[in-house]
C-alpha cells in the first residue's frame, strides 16, 4: 500500500540510523496554514481550554467538598470531569502552543505517549459513562435496592475498573504501534497523534493493523454505545410507565446524561469504527473530541442540575461543612 519512493530512500541514507524505525519525530500539519486564522484559533482554543480547566475543576472541587453531594451519582460525575480534563490536557495544550510555531514537531516517543494517554483516559471515560447509566438504572428501576447495590465499595470498585480497562485497552493498542516501522513521510495531517493517522504513515502493509484498530477501539465504542442506548431506553420506559413527582427531575438528569453520551460517542464512532474515513470531517471531529466535548460536559451538568447549582453557591460562601447548620 505504501509506496517507498526514491525520496524516502535517500532520506534514509541521509540519517545515520540503520534500524527499522528511521523516523524520530513527526510533524503536525495543524488545523490551517493561514496566518491570521492561527491567531484567531489560538485565542479561541485558549479560551476553550481555560473553560475546560475551570469548569471541570469546579465540578470536582464542589463534589468533593460538599457533603450534600456525597452520593454515587456525583462521585461518578466528579470522576468524569477529572477524566475529561485529563483527556483534553493530552492534546489541547500542545495544539494551543503549536499555533505559533512554524514547525509543529513531536518526537516519536511523545507521539506514543499521546496515543497512550488518549486511549487510557478515553477507555476510562467510556466505563464511567456506562457506570453512570447503571447508577441511574438502579436508582429508577430498582429504587429499593439502590443503597445496597450502589454502596461505597461498588463506587470505588467501578472507578478502579474504569482505570484498569482504560489501561488494558491502551496498552493492547499501543503494543502494535510501538513496533511499526516508520521510514518515509512523517507528516501527520492533524494536531495530535492518534492511531488511525499514525498507522497510515508506517511503511508496511497496515491492513491487519486497521482491522485490529476497528476490532479494538471500534467494537469497544459501538458495543458500549449500544449498551448505553438500551439501558437509557429501559430507564425512560420505566419512568413513563409510572410517572411520579420525582420523574421530571429524573428526566432532566437523564437528558443531560444522554446528551453527554451522544457527544462522546458520535465522534468516537466516526473516528474508529466508520469504515470510510471522511478526510474533511476528520479534523473537525478531532477538535470536537478534544476541546468541545470536555467543555460541554460541565456546562450541561451544572446548568441543568439544581443540586449542583446550589452546591456551587454554597461553595462560594464557604458554607460546605456539616458543622454549619443548614
Ligand atoms: C472518584 O470516585 C471515587 C469513588 O467514589 C471517589 O472516592 C473519588 O473522590 C472520585 N474522584 C474524584 C476526582 O472526584
């Protein structure tokens, strides 16, 4: 598939390295080459990233410090925010600082580190989203068993499983990429390293790797997505069957959850599981994934959630301790 051109051969000769991996760094083509647009994009994404750091940290601090929010749902939400912030920090700061550099370089190791953490946090986020759906399922469909099923241990267990699965998923993907030979072009048409873009550059037949990618990331995202859609459908049907006072509140929480699930899985499925990559859509999806979704999550949860808003108001007055009478 990859043509080993004369150009790349002479490039090989000019470097003193003789092992298989001749490429020692990758070059990002970035979002656009227009100079005026760079400044605009810099300001835009700087503000977005600021919002991501602020919004997600606010959620974590609010949930951890306010004992009113010490429940499985909010613990999971805080974990989701923490992961969102970390996920965005893998790509966004490098992208933002790169707007001003002529040559957007990343070392081969740096590239692998980016891929590792991208999939590590991505895989964990996926498990947390499923856990949040499970939490709502138990709360709404099995309310009498809620406190026994979702006890403190379950919650800690879920979080541990999330990090474990994220790690396994990431390592299992990276294991293939580490040994790929890169000898030819090293320009990544994106602003961060991810497997689909990097595998393209390997000078070997990547057909089996593409299959592996679809089998791992693709199947994982599609299965989780289907699972989530089914569980939210069951929950919504349960609410409809016996409407109660609390169902409008439950419905607003569910709408927030479902919105976040769609925002996370939409780009994910298009990137990893869609068999016909759409080049023009690719960078847009990447931007969406690395700066828009992590920014929207805190907005969706804080603006739509009364308890969260009250807690933030309390936090501003430093009125969060149980000793203060409420
Ligand atoms: C994540 O969840 C665990 C278990 O419920 C909780 O103890 C921890 O504080 C949460 N972490 C964050 C960053 O909110």
